[in-house]
C-alpha cells in the first residue's frame, strides 16, 4: 500500500500528469480515427524513449493503451465500424442503440463501464502483481523456456483461422530475431555492418504496424463515406444505470483473466460477455435492436482485459496483444527487461506505472464524457492527410533511431512485408512477438543447457515446464484435429473470424 | 477438393475453384528466406568450446521450418486456398487493390531515403508528406506543402528543443 | 434539358435545391440533384444520408417535379457537377454559395467558384 501511495506521488508530478493527459487524449483520438490504433501509435511514439524519463514515457503509453480501447467504442457505436477488434461486439448493440436515437446512452454506458472495469482491473493488477513476482523469480531457465514456447504457440494457434499463415508469420518473426551477432559471429547480416547489432525492433514494429497498414489502406483508398449518427452529450437515466451495473461487473470478471492469458486478448471475453448478458437479460427481445446490456458488458470486458494484459507483461515479460508487444519494445529500448527480476529491481517505476493507470482511467472518464461530439469530428479528416501523416511519422520514428538512411531502407522493406502479409491474410501479431521473444527463447535454452552441461533432460526437470509442455501437447493435438477434419466440414467453418480483424486495430 | 469457395470476401464470388496465383509468390518468398537462413547457418562455427547450444541450431530449425511452410502454402494454394485479405475499419475490399498508388508511395519513400543525408529531414520530411498526400489523392498542392513544411520543421525543432536531440540538418546546416 | 442542383445537406444545399425545384417547375423540365463526395474521409458531412435523399425524392415527386438523384464518388466534386450538366444537356445549374476569405479560398478551394467559371450553361448562385 505504501508502495502504491509512493507510486501516486510519482505519477502525480506535473510532468508525469502532463504525459498522462497527452497519452489519454492521443489514445482516444487514435482509437476514434480510422486505420490507426494504439499499437501503431505507441510504435510511432517510440522515439520519445530516446530522451524522456522511462516513467513519463510509460505513463503516456499506458494512457494511449487505455484511451485506444475507449475511442474504439465511439466509432463502433456511431458508425458501426469497430475501430478495434475488441469493439466488434460493442458495435452489435451499440450501433442499433444509436440508430434508435439512444447514442448518448450507449456512449455513456460504454464510457462509465470502461472506467469501472479499468479501475477494478487495475486493482486486481496491483493486488496480483506483487504476489506473482516472487513466484516467477524462482523459475529456472528450463521453465522460462517452456513458458516462452507456450506463449509463442498460443499466440499463433489460438488466434486466427489459418494456422499455416499464423506459423508462417511466427517463423518469419523468429528468423528476423536471429539477425545480429551470436558468439562473435554474424548471423543473417548479409555482410552489412549496420545489422551486426540486430535489426532495430522499433523499426520492425513501426514498419509492420504503421507503414504496412498505411500502404494497405492506400491500395483501397476511395469509397463512399459512412453515415454517422449525430450525437449529443452522453447521459444515462436511472433505468439505464440499473440495467448497466450488472453487465459491467460480469464483463470485468470475464475480461481480466482472459487478458492475462497468453493469446487471450479481448475478442473472447467480449463475446462471452455478450452471450451471457443476452441469456440473463430481462429484455431478451431488445437484443439485436439495441439493448444497453449488450454494450455495457462487452465494453467492460474489453477494458478489463487491457488491464489483465499488463500482468503477464510486467511479471513475465510476455506480451499477449499487439499494443503490449510494442510497449515491451519501449521497455527494452530503456534497457529494462520486464520479467522475473523486473518488479523487485524497479519498484518505483512499476508502482508509478500502476498508479498512473488509475489516473489515466479517471482522466478518460472526465475528458471523454463531455468531448464525445468533438471526437466524432476527427472522422472528417481526409485520408490523404491521415495516411501521409502516418508515413511521415513512421519515417521520423525509424530515422530518429540512429539518424541513418539505412534504417529507412529497413523500414521500407518491412513495410512492404507488412503490406504483403495483409494482402495474403497473414496475421502480423505472431511476427512481432516472434521478433521480440525469439532471442530470449534462444538465450534461455542456452542458459539451461549451459547449467546442465548439454543434458537435454534438464528441459523437463521443473514442474512448471512439464505443465507447459502438457498444455503445448494439448494445443498441438487440438490443432491437428482441426486441420485433419473432413474437408467438407472445414469448408463450412471457413468463415473469416478473428484473424482478419486482428490487424484492423493497429 | 470441393466446389465451394470460402464466402466471398474480395469479390471472388465464383463457384469454380479459384487459384490465387500471387500467393505462390509469397510461398516462394517463405521458402527463399528459409533457404537463405539454412545457407547462412552452414557457415557458422561452433563458437566457444563450452557453448552447449550451437549458434547455428536455431537458424537451422527456423530455416527448415520456413521452407516447409513455403511448400505447404504452395500446396494449399494449388488446392484452391484463397487468402482472406485483411479487413479494416478504413478498408473496403470490394474495390480491388490499387497497386499503382502503392508503387508511387514506395517511389516517394525511395527518394526520401536517397536524399535525406544530403538535404536533411527538414526538407525531405516536407517532401515526403506533400508527395504522399498528392499520391493519396489530395488536390491542394499549396496546402499540402504548407502542412508538410510545418510538420517537418516542427518535428526538427521538437526534437531539438523538446527532446534535446539535434537531428542532422543536411544542406540547411547553419540555417535551422 | 434539365435543371441541375448542386446539393449538400446543409442550408446552402437546401437553398440551391429550393430554387432549382422552382426553376424546374417554371421551365417544365426535369430536375437533377447532384450530391457528390470525394470519398476520401471516413465521414463526409457534405454527403447526404440515404434516408435523407429518399425523403427529398418523395417530397419533390409529390410536388410534381420529375427528379433524378446522382450520388457519385469523384475526385473532384465541381467537375462531377459539370460532367453531369454536360451529360444531361443542362439548361441551368443552381449552386448555393458561402462566404470564404481569400486565405480560405487558397487553402480549401471553392467548388461553387469552379462551377461558376467553368460551366458552359447559365449558373444561378443563391444564398440561404
């Protein structure tokens, strides 16, 4: 508790508060804006890490993360275009409510639900993180290797409908992670001295998320504008409050644990929350025509999962969503390595970050409730400026890493890869996670084998490792069963699912 | 296989088998990356004597898997597997892919890379913005350049004043 | 022969439409309502909603005006209006004009001005 209070005193300094406000505003704006999401924004802002204090930068990124979740709900309600994959479910009832003239109530229940879920999620994070920290420190290299393996596999297999494409993405990422120097020898450097230290993860993240997405949109530029529903000040009646609080709490209960799981994300809990509310509702006939429960529950689930995501990221250094992956890159560019020793080694930073999450959440509610009509105006920015701006800031971000034109060339190459991946339906998340976790996978294996002097048996010498391998075996078996199913059934199930949505929120 | 294709996404709603020939290209790319990784790994020495993990082990594994994935994707393509191109909030897949715009943007990018060391970010950044906006369909050259200059000079000073990082000024050295 | 109304869902567009409808009745010709968009933003407030167009069509039809609505996505909205005018052999184009400062005009351009200057038939500029 003392630590948390100290965290607050850190986070409430004028500078850090300013960064929190910037983060929250930017996050909401990009959540609303088409084609830009929190992961892309954090990637574009990575240059600030070269000179801003770690606490301030991370506070801003946390604000962007929470704000993006928030802004996404605005577009899904007013336009029926979910800005984030996690807002797909919100759009179902939210847009119906807006069409029925209840846009204000839909926005209000989304905003207040997000606040409540985000706050409870952060409380859980604050309560659980210190408990998990000491447990994690005891894990040896074999366990850690197994956990990394599980995380990589889970991200690849659980999300997306085409496993083949998921693995293609993962192994491309792992291979990119190899570039650099190992035991004093160059690996995959093409004889380029500038690659000896590896490819800048910042550049890869900006290329895949920002440049690849901008090029992909550029190839599909012109189309009819969407019909936006005009909105006034968000507000709710007493009856709306009564119908909302249950879904908010249940949504939070779904969201947090799923966010904390590797490959959990927000899609599953928002869907579960929606189904639950439809079952429990006293007004089941309203579902499909704008039921407020169908907005309140999924929105809460979505924000609680964002808080949940931070648990494995801080405790294990495992990113489970695109945004978390890019925030991890930010940690690394400070030379900080989230994971077993991180929490105990940097208590001030961690607690300031946790405290700032509470602040970000409150700011979101205070700022966003009155500003909803203003945010909707952002949607009128012409695409040429929006995407020229993304290209501009992507180049700036890559160039600022070393002020070398070489990094810009790398940016372009990976941007084109990102474009091709979108064209061929290859999910981008496994690639970026492969780039980040690949080197760690190798170093943990090397460490484990060095301790055991080359005896492979050490890999399953720890209970945690064995559990991980069992889950991996189950996942693999499940995948194989899915792949070898009779072709006729597979064709029926070939409807596009979360995979295609995954990048929509970058 | 069967005569049904996955639900029409990119306007390919035909009942006959569709082969996405461009996808062979991506399959080839995967196999090529894999092959080069294996080739590169073959030149790596064992490293230090007490190193239990050979530095070429991971490259070998990843390279071989990538070759396998490339082949698998090629086979799937031949059997009528069609990519579900990524949808997005701001993407309408029914209009087809406009490669000309993408090509022009890449050209703008290459020009930026070629000139940035000589002219400096303040100039090439403005060019990058204005030219990209033009390629993307803006019809207001004056406004494009004005915004571009404001952004590039603004970020130049933002880095200098805000972050304390002097960016190379290029040809404008001494003026900015 | 027809009368063209350059329409936007605001007071300027409505003023243009009102005058164009009156002209169409007086000249006993058809009315073509053009509501174009550059289609370069997710939302364009100058592009009318579907139900608004439907309401407008039935209202004009009830007044005995023979109305066609053209809603196209075009890189240049002024050119779209001129193209439709040429295509339908327009006798008159009606536009609603708004005040723009010189700087605003340089930066934003002006659809009405381009129509006024480039049209080959008479143009009626109205204010709300």
